[in-house]
C-alpha cells in the first residue's frame, strides 16, 4: 500500500505507523464511560475510516488519513492543521 504523506509525498506503507482512529476527543467533563470508549473502543467500520498515522521513517509528522477499509486504499490525507476539513463522509463523497 502506498500512503501519501502531506509533507513528503507518496511513500511505501512500511515507512508509516498507524496510531489510532482519528475520532474527536470527548470534552473534559464527558465522564468516565465516554473517555473509556474514546481510548479503548474502535468502531472498525467497513468503508471510509478516519485514522491518525505517523511517518515514522520519514519526517515523523502525524497526519490524518481517510482509508477505505474494504479495499485498503487511501482516499485522502491531510496535515493535522488541515485535517478538520477532511472527514470520512466528505472523503467517501469525493470518490463516488
Ligand atoms: Zn513525511
């Protein structure tokens, strides 16, 4: 699989490390269950999935990837500062 680092361009997936689902964090007062779900539970959905990756063998930057879990293809990538504009929904609409 080829991943697009927003800073370095296309690179082999071996240069990258998956970090976690890029779900929005709960508010500080959301409660123990909301934080437990955020830290430990994954949705594992089929289709467009928003994830946090790090280019560990390159620039070491963290960035957001929208990946199709059914085909394992990368739909979109953005630096963290630009990531709020990319969601699983908008990325899925872009490929249709
Ligand atoms: Zn990079």
